[in-house]
């Protein structure tokens, strides 16, 4: 927002007098601030929201006074805004509604129509058997949409539509048809249809030294079903690799596209050489056949190296992201690893769903050091409520801190490693297309190394983020836009943590490195913090600091355009004080505590602070969400 527009805003500041008194009495410390806009219910108003840490109780609360003096009031404001937005847009996305308003009477636009499904609540995996989870998940996948494609095509006079499974169609429509679709309650969502492209130019081959100097992490993906989704592979390529894989054959004659697909798959094979490999000839996760492929083949880790929206990325309510995020609640609970793309710092990350891992690119110099690839400069998505309120360009971003981690995907030197097994010859180009499948493979390594992580994508996310090592300087910051996320992925450290951590419970005895995963229900938000205890080893590890990570899932409604994210925060005690991570839009909180702030042989606490419950009260696919909290000692800097 430029200064002229900014001056037109009506600014509302919350509780200045109240917070001054709190601070004077030592009862509160400001953790983070956010500006929120509610353009449908309070046009022109901007609300300044702040989170306050009560040092005595460890609780995080909103600043007192003003328009939203409690979390409950803020939630009511959000509910009213969501309803007003729904009344204005109907089934159309914000982008499509803007295009609809400009359509001429004879013009047409290409759209994607997503069918709406009946409500369905999955069983909680913490209290049901594997057989029950598999049965209920397959049953839910077989649910029919409220109305068939043929029916709503007939209803709205649509023709020549391309069907993608039983729940999605690509059609060209005029303004009158779009107006009718807007109010059709049997339709889940209507979005602009775009042609997608690979996230980076083709790379020749992958060298092990590019991403993981030294041996492949323990486990090597053994027993884990790992997949890439891209254009099909060739039988010559699979034979050349000398592996067994379930794959779709390529039907394209475009060697560059084939090469992109094969390089991505080869990156997966190198990263997890002992995995059970799958490849699907599809560049989407949300078609009915795509969904069934993941379920029927029990895919546990998966990646796509295709952009989502290019330089105008889709946001978290995009229909494909809803399907991906929904898989956090149903068998086989796959880990999704997706590229940020390489558009540059003026553009947002491409994949903005919540329950996957967003990866950027990092380069290994082959001299025992890492360096940031110049192309990893994508910025965070905008805030959920409000766009660019303060600043412009690179400063205009939310606090989701994406990418979550950076992953090697380009070679240390040279224009080409070798052409072995790959068709065509193209020069090396940096890109997250290769980072995504490498991250996919290392996730498979982590799962195979310890069965406690199987079926828990939340645990895998936490383990990879927890053990990532700083590259770009500084620590993860709620108010920043760190290019390296939490640092460069470390397969060996992640595997070591997976194998050696203590499985803890709430109010556990203090342990050096621990992990907990469970369910959070609406009632938990009125029950106070969830406390865990950690122990500082004696002597303290040299060249390392303590890191704690909290990650949790959103509550998506497939085909409904809703991807609600409850808000939780993380508080870590140190000597005489606390450090905290309290973002507004993110489902990842990270706290780094320097070694000099902790005493060897001492015990401290880690609090998970439930801040705002956004679990949908009705029509939800779930009435809870999963979360994981973990801690260990991590290297100060990658090498």
C-alpha cells in the first residue's frame, strides 16, 4: 500500500493505556504485532493487534482494551468477516470475482469447477486402530459429490468441459454462466484455470555431494512408499537406473519435459535409495484418481516440482491445497514436500497449503560449506486478514516464514554432472524442482529410521525443521522473511533425532531431546498451556544451541473453500526469562535459545500455548487437529 492510500485508512489502536500499565507492573511483554483489515465488515479500518506474554503464567494473551479485548472478540470479528466475504463471493475465488466483474457480454473465461462433498468427520488416529483408519479413509474417498458433473453442466448449460475425475471439471463460461455458478450450493469452489509449468529449468543429473556430503542417512527409506507426481517416465530411464518402480510411462515427445520429470525422480532415488518407488503421470494431487493413487498405494512421502500460480500464487484455500491438507487426517497420512519456485523476492512462495513442507534451494560448495542459491528469495504469503498494509514490495508479507527449510538441489560446480540415464542435454540451472524430491527422499529416510514417525506427517515436519542448520545468518523470526527458513536440511541429524528422541507426554520428566504428538480439541483452548520439560546436558554440546519446534494442522473443508487455521504459540523458559514464537498466520513456531542462556544440568519448561480456536463449529471434516512439539540441540551454523 502506498503512502497516499495508507493515509486514507482509519487506524484503530488497541488498549494503549492498559498495556502501559501492564508493562510498568512487569506483567506483560509484547511478543508480536499485526495489522488486520476486515474490508467486508469494517471498510477502511485497520486494527493493530498485539500478543502479550504473561511471564508469571507463561500464557499469551491479546493486548487489553480496544476493539478486540479478548481472543473471543477477535474470533467473532473474523467470523463476521468470513460470512460477509462468502455472501459477496459465493462459490467464486477472489481472483475470479475480480475477473467476472470485468467480463464483457460475449467474453468467456476458462475456469475449474470443484464439486462439493457431504460433510464427513474422520476418526482420530490417536484412538483408533490402523484397520479402522484405512477403512474409514477409503470410504470417505468413495463418497460421491452432492451433484454429478453431468448434472451441474446440464443445469448451467455448460459444454465441452474436460473432466478430471468425478469432482473437477475445466470449462469455458460466459458472465451469465459464472453468475449462476456463483450461487450454486452444490458446487464447492470455482477458480481460474491456469496452465502450470515446472518450477525450474531442466537439470542434467544429481550428484550425492550436492545435497548430502557423506553417506546416505541411516534407513535409506527402506519400506517407505515414496512417490513423485510429474509427466511420465520412460522405461529406458527406469532400466538405466536399475531399480524397481511402479510408474506411468511418458507420452510426451518434449525432451525438456521428460528430462525435468526424470531428474526429479532421480533426485528422489538418490536421496532414499532403499525406498519403494512410485511415479504418477499427473501434475495435480486433487483429482479423484490422484487421491485414490495415494490411498491405494499407501504413499507416505510425495512431491511435485510444478508451480502453482506462477508469479501470482494461489493462497491457502486453493482446492488442491484443501485436498492435500485434508490428508493430514486420513490414511496413509502422506508427507507432502513442495517447491517455493524461483521467481525472486518480489514474488510469494508457490505452494501455500499448511500441512506440507515448503522448501527453498541451497547449494553445497563441495568444500564442506553451504551457501544460499541466489534464486531462493521468495517472500512470505500476505496475512490472512488484510493485504499489504504497512510497506510495499519486499516488505509486504505475512509472518508464515516460508520456505520452512532449504534443501540442496543444484550441483556444487560445473554445467553438467553427466548425462547418464537422462535424455537430452541441458545446462544446469538452480531450482527448487530438485529440492522438493530430495526433501521427499530425506523425509522417507526419517520415517524408515524409526517407526514412531510412521503415519505422523506432523512429527516428520517437526523433525526436519528442528534439525535444520542455519545458513543465511540470524534466527527464525516471526517478524522476518528468512531466505533459509530454519536452515538447510540435515538428513543425518534428522535421522539421529528420530532414532534417539524420547517419546514424551504432557508434564513429562525433563529429557534432553523429546517429541510429543497428539490431538487438540476445542475444549483444550480453555484448559491453559500444555507444558513439557527439557533437560540441559552437562557439559553442554559445543557449537550448538537449543531449538524447540511446534507445528500443527489446519482444518480444511474439501470442496468448501475453507482452510481454517487455529493459532498456537510456543514459549521456552531459559535462565530467569523466556523466549517465545507467536506468529499470527503460521502453523510453525520455532524458538532458538543460545547455549549461554542455559545452565548445564538444569531443567526448564516448554509451553504450547493455545491462542485462538478456529476449528469449524459445523460442516467440518474434522473436529480436532493434530500437533507435534519437539526439542533438541542443533548446530549453530551449517557446514
